[in-house]
């Protein structure tokens, strides 16, 4: 099953050449989930050959502009391009008022339905579940209510040993039960042991997205043992006072968090515009957590 994330933006609040503010596209089993939607996100989708029409779910972490100012443009373009299927938006409650005000004053009447789900930023909870993935909120510590999101694969059915099934002339109609881990007793009294005809599926993986936050141990349990952790790393640690003042994290702190929670891979982003090159941020994080990568525009990471 496909489980990967493509970075659409790596920058923080103010513009910088060749870096976009925050947005990511998660592909889970060819279903697409947009995580934050900063200014220019729709152009980034075009640039990297990703189809906005395939996005059915949008998750907005908080209402600072560098995380949602691109949403009105994306929604408008979907309308102009003939979208008719609903779009589901998981975001702070005020997003509905913000979008509807813009639609009102531009006399825009979408051809498709927007379905809103207000996020509670006071406690973590499951906000979405389908056959592929479970999505939970991560309660972060920022200047305004802010949540991250944890995406966890659903456990897949067991894998059939087709050659053995065929050689033993096992009826095809029994395959679905075997895939579900059932041992079957046949009319003649024989027992088909599930372990003889199937193997276990892969252990489900998880992706934790931590947008804007202070270093705060209160959310560490929510991201414990994640396979891939995206964590903001706005500043070098020499600017720890500025990070605290603005409720952000340093590259070193992001790496320390990855170590503490037992993440397997760390992606860092949301870089301050003061950094024209990013090698120092990467070096700082890798000094604590070697398996760190920069979450740069156009890069796709396997979870």
C-alpha cells in the first residue's frame, strides 16, 4: 500500500525566494489528504504534477496565514475546474466563517459541497477513520489553538499463499475467511489452519505532523514510536529565546523530540526566512538524530 508524503512548502511566515510556506500532500493507498494550505499551494501542486482534483480531505492545523491563506484560492479553482464531489475540511471552527465571508463578497457559489468538521484543540482525539487510515489530533503549544495530526495505517488483511491454496485444492470461497485470520473446520472434520495458508501483513506505519509549537512534553505521548515525524524547526538553537518568544522550536529541539519519542525518521521544516541556506539547521538536527532530512519542496518521503 502506498503511504508517502510530498512536501509542498517548507518556509515559515514571511516570504523567501524558492521556498513556499507550509503545505504537504499525504498519499495513503491512492487517497489524498492535504495537510495545511499556505499561499501558493495550488501552484505547487501544478509544479510537482499533483492533481488537486484527487484531494477529498483538507486538514488545517491552525489559523495563522502561513498555514491556510492558499485555501480560498484552491477551493475557487476546484469550482472553476468543474468539481462536483464534496470536499471535507477539518480545521478550527472559524475557518467556515472566514471562507464563507470571502465567497459572499466575491459572489462565488461553489458547484460542490464543503463539509466542515470543527477541530477541538483542547484534547487529542480521533477525527477521521476509513478502511485505510486513522487520523488523530496532536495538541500543540502555540500562540493560538493549534493541532498536529497523526496518520496511522489500518492493519491490512493477511496475505494468501495462493500456490499452496491451489495445490491443496482449497475452494476459492474460503479465501476471504482465511485472509481474516480464521481457522476453518471442513464438513469432513479436517481443519484448515490459517497459519498454513497465509502470512501476516506488514505492521501498520504512522506519520506524525507537528506544525507550530513550543518544545512541550505534553504532546510526546501522542507521537510516540511514529515511523516518520515531521516537526517544525524554525530556528537554530542559538536563537532559543526567539523560539520561546514566538512559540516555535529549534532544529536541535526537534531532533531531541525525535529521540525521546522513538521516531524512526525525522523531517524538519517551517524554516525562518532569515536562513537563506539550510545546511546549518540540518547539521544541528543530525548531531542529535542522524536520520533527519530537510522537508524541502517537491521531495516525497516514504513513511
